C-alpha cells in the first residue's frame, strides 16, 4: 500500500512538471510573438518608405497576432485539454506563432463550452456544447469558411400561405434516417457550397425513395454547372440547382467527386442517373415562418432543404435541442431537414443534417427547436420531385 502511494505521488509530480513545462513554453511563445508583432507594426507606422518584402511577409504571417491574446492566462487543465484535442484531431501548425494563435482559439472555446455545459448539467439549458475539428478557428473565421459568402438571390418565390399543395396530416414524429433515405454526412470544408449539400439532402431522399439509386449525389456538379442563381463556392440557392437539373441531370458522387473548390462544368451525360421533374420552393417570411407546412412536407414526402441564420454558438453544438437568443434574420447557411420529434423536457425539434463533417454535432446531425422559427429555420423550404433517365416520374408521396 505504501509503495502504491509513493508511485502515485511520483506520477502526480511528473504530470505537474510536464504541465508546468507546457505552460512556461506557452507563455514564452506569447511574449516572443507579441514582441515581434509590436516591432513590425511600429516599424511600419514610423517608416516613410514602403514596407520591405520581408516585413510584408511577417505582417501576413502575424495578421491575427493582435487577436492572439487571452486573459486570464490558460490554466494547466485548459492546456491539457488543448493537447488532448491536438492528439485527437492530429493537428499540426506551420509556425510556432500560428500554433499559439490556434491554441488561444481552442482555449477560448473550451472556456465557453465548459461554462455552458455546467448550465446543461443543471438542466438550465437544452443542449450540450463540445469541441470540433475546427475549434482552432475563431468564430469570425468559421463564419467565412463554413457559411455562404454572399446572400443568394431570392426571386420569383411563392409568398405566404396561399396556393400551398394539399398534404395529409403530419405524423407525430419522423426520422428518415431509420427509413434509409439519408446518405452519410460529408464536409464542405472551406467552400461555401452549403446550398448544394443542403439541396442534395432533398434529392438523395427522393432517389432512395424511388429506388433509383442509394449513392450520394455529386455535390461538385451542383457547384460547377448551374449558370443562374449559383456562384460556385460563394453563394447559391438549392431551387436554382434543381431547375438546372431538370435538363442537366443528377450524377452520383463517384462520377464527379467533390474538390472543395469550384471549377469548369465537365461531365459525361451518360453518367446521369435521374433528372428533376418539378422543383418546389416556398417563402414564408411574410407570415413569420410556417412550421406546420414544413412538418407536413417532411412527413409526406421526405427530407427537404431549409435555410438557417447561424449564431456562433451553433459551431459548438454537440447534442440536445439547440436554441439561442442571438439569432439573426439573414440567409447564411443551407441544411437539410431529415425528420422531427419532441423532447419530453425541451419540446419540439427538427432533425437537421449539416455539411460540417461528422466531428460536429451528433455525428453531423443536430436537433433544433421547432415551432418558433428559430434563426429563420421555418421561412424557406425547397425540395423536388424526380424522374429516372427513362422518363418515369416518381410520386413525391408514394
């Protein structure tokens, strides 16, 4: 017993020593980097001549440096959580300064997440937060990387609740993942192609429902080829992709793989597996959203595409029913709804499929509060009916 206590003490001292070394190295890097940055910017502001190539390179290298501070300094536990995160996601950085900035971003997120999750454990908030593989980016960087770069053009769109199709009453709950209508989650990376990923959720549901194909559809085709209402990795609208696919067709991802960038439209027409027969789009901004109609569409037809205005807290979502008081009301991101249900404590929710990879959320999915038009989730809905290459039309409600 005495020997066990001695060994435990030795291990504890070794761990504390290692953590002290991490903290010392961290603080030394912060001081050195801030000194360098101060020198660069002081030199730039006092010099009447143009900056040298070396100075421009350094300023580029440290462009985020003025934001790379944190107060109070990281605790040993926070540094240990950062190192665990680095190991989990196999992260590496090209300079010590870049590593320092990324460390600070992760620690900021750790602090926000830990404070929030205390409230979650107490039952005071409805969802849990966690780190993701993009937690080393600031919220501003993630807005730029993961959302639409520009608001899409919204024109010729049905307003309000007039002229809606007649649909059967919705079921109490639906999860199309259990029916095989949902493909594996993917990642858009830094391309603002969420409109294509969100649109694909609706198309893949119909392809599987009609027994045309169970493959994931080509996102790259949807980024490269439509010539109206779509701008590659900058912006787009699922409806305009659907309109193009009435003649351009739908391809499997294996025939036109995703490249995380936009390019020239170049595909073999013989690889087409289906066409859009009729695209549908509805805009309920004038009536503050229409959860009832969207619920009926999802229940009767399958997965659909919707719009969401992302608050930075969504980047940290892990599980539970997401809600926030900090929503905006502009079009920022496109996702798919693959079902809905009711939590006994926190109420009604949508099940969304996102395009931020499986390390985000609940393996790439999330539950988002339903019925109150949270973050404009119930303003816009888009989907499509399909036909196969022989012209056989698929019944949306079959």
